[in-house]
C-alpha cells in the first residue's frame, strides 16, 4: 500500500455503507408510510408504536442520516486537506453530489410532516422568494 494512505481515506467506503443502511431502512419505513399531508405524521407514529421493530428502524434511519453527513463532511474535509480539488472534474461531480444529498436530506426532513418539518419546509422554500421577478411565483408553485 502507498505510504500516504491513512484512515482518512476510509470515509468514501463508510459513505457507501451508510447509504446502503439508509436505503434498506428507508424501504422498510416506506412500506408503512403514507404521504398525504393529513396522515403523514400519524403514519410515522404508527410505525413507531404498532409496527414490529418499527421504532428501531426509524431511529436507525434518522441516526444513519446523521452518520452519513458526518462521514460526508469528513470525506470532503479530507479532499480539501489533500488537495483533491486539483482534479477539477472529480471535484465538480462531488460538489453536485453534495447538493443532491442536501436536497434529498431536506426531503427526508420534511416527510414526517410534524411542526419542525412544516416550518423547515416553509423557511427553506421561502428562501426562493429572494430570486428577482419569479421568486414569489416559484414559492407559490412549489406549495401548490
């Protein structure tokens, strides 16, 4: 193995492991989730209280998202420290993936549709109203 390899290079693989756990737990949660705004919060409560081991799957999913972002930030930090940004094409794809992951995490944050989800969605979508000319129309279009 090269002499410059250290433990910091493990975070890409750990990201893959975290993503696999997120996909598996997300699929199990999706089996009992309803996406209607009137029943979404109740379906999350149903998963935690009535589904066998639903509470542990939900908490694995929630804490798995936090672990995913910890690994992601350490992975990006390692890339900055070791100068991986000099490979511009790889770096740009990584930045696009970062934005895609942030958008996915936002959607996951909103899905339970509790008070925190509602106000988080309100604040983030209202940031779009700062876009000149089309911002307010864009926010109204997103909210329906």
